[in-house]
């Protein structure tokens, strides 16, 4: 009986050690996730090309080389650049360049170290499989917010409205999560013209907005906002309350 107990304990101990080893292996072999959502990309330009008004760039991050595509930007090999991570697409075929990219990130802007630039609305290349351009969105029937403004009125009155709360209704034409700790929207309502028809909004709210959603925005207007590192806006609505209607 004693021999049976000792033998059973020996088997149990061997199984426990084996399980612990397997757990250790699982932890050791778990891949490290790179480029978590909300992260930014930065590195040295190793290759760049322009096509149809957009810039494709390969950067060396120090640990890997990656491709990104964004608004046309003057770049040269050796430049230090940074950009929001954007949307990764695998096996992307660019018809314009007649080239397939194993992995490419579509980003809203590319910032060159030391350069000063004003950030505006930027559509992705037409090849992008999920792009919805403002031209595809119907802005008819958008009612002006009660006691609010149209986007064109906000631009026209930006000097008087600077530092004051504003409210407006429109449709989201772009939504990007967690850049510099905030969610970013571009909103249009069909008013205004090129340069005065698109308002950038930041919010801390945990809200998910889809392109084409009608949103009611209330927040403080800031004119000539400079975040540094090339992030500068003519006007911007900061820390807004965003309601999807």
C-alpha cells in the first residue's frame, strides 16, 4: 500500500512539473504585439514615391521596415518622419503603382521632423478598399442644431467664437481613434466650400463613430491651434461632447 501511495505521488509530481513547463513555454513563446491600436509609427525614410496625389513611403523603425500611404508629402530618403498608425491592410494591390504591398498602413498625415504643416482633411487613395469619400455622403436634410451654427458660419465667425462653446450638427467623414490620447473626427454638413466645409473635432468620450453617421457636436472652438510636431489647425473643436443620432 505504501509503495502504491509513493508511486502515485511520484506520478502526480511529474505531471505537475510537466504542466508548469508547458505554461512556461506558452508564456515564453507568446509573440510580442507591435503597433498596438492608437500607437504611432516613426522612423527613417528608406524609399518613397508619389502617385495620384498620394505619398507611399517605406520607413525603417529600427526594428522593421514598414510601408505607409498618406496625403502627398514632400519626402526624401533619410528624412525622419512620424504618423498615426492608421489602418493596416494586408496584401494590398495598388493599381496605380502596379505593385502589391504585403502590409501597408493607410494614415491621415505624414509629419517630417522639423517641418511645420497645417493638418486638414485627407482622403485615402482610391485603391483603399474601405474608403468612403465625402462626395459619397448625402448631406441633404441635415438640420441646423438649435441655438447652434452651420460649419460655414463657424468658419466665418471664428474670430468672435474663439475660446467659446459652439454646437453644430453634421456627418462624420473621418474617424480616428486614440491619436495623442484623443479620438479625432472630421465633420461636414454640406455648407461652406473648400477650406471652410470641414471641421476637426477631438473628444475624450468613449464613442464609436462610423463614417456617414450624423453627429451632434458641442465643444470649445480654438483658432490657430498648434499642438507642436506639425500638428496645427486653423480652427478645431476640442474635448467635445459627441452624440451619434
